[in-house]
C-alpha cells in the first residue's frame, strides 16, 4: 500500500541560496541543516535539498512514494514494465527505504 508522495528532494548546487529560498517559501527554518542535506517537514511532507544530487545524476526534483513493502512494490512495478534505475536503499533514521 502506498501513502503517496511524501518526500521531494531537490538537487542544489548553491545550498545556502536554496536554503534561504525554501525557508522563505515554506515559512519555517529547516529541521535538518547539515552540509550534506537540508530538510523541512511541512504539512506531512518532507522537502529536502541535496547538494550532491547533481553529482548523482539528478537534473531536477525527485518525488518519493512511501510504501509499506518496498521490495514488493519494486517487483510489481518491474512486472508492469518498469525498469529499475537504482536499487532501493535505506536513507534515513526512520528506517524508510527509498528507491
């Protein structure tokens, strides 16, 4: 089962400028502010800035669906004709997997 898109990550080459822009846009200071990730929680959604995103091939925002069973979801999507671009990996303290 999916909870829908609950995380959106934006690659950002100029982290301080993007942080100021998103702070103004979202009306709040970031909850996480590190050199490798800046993130907000707004209305049940995570919004993040990734200064390494471009180096990882990101050319724009990436939306992440939160699902109960990541392996089963990947398998179902591949069976429906999807192509795995990156294997899911655990990226947070909450133990959520993203792929």
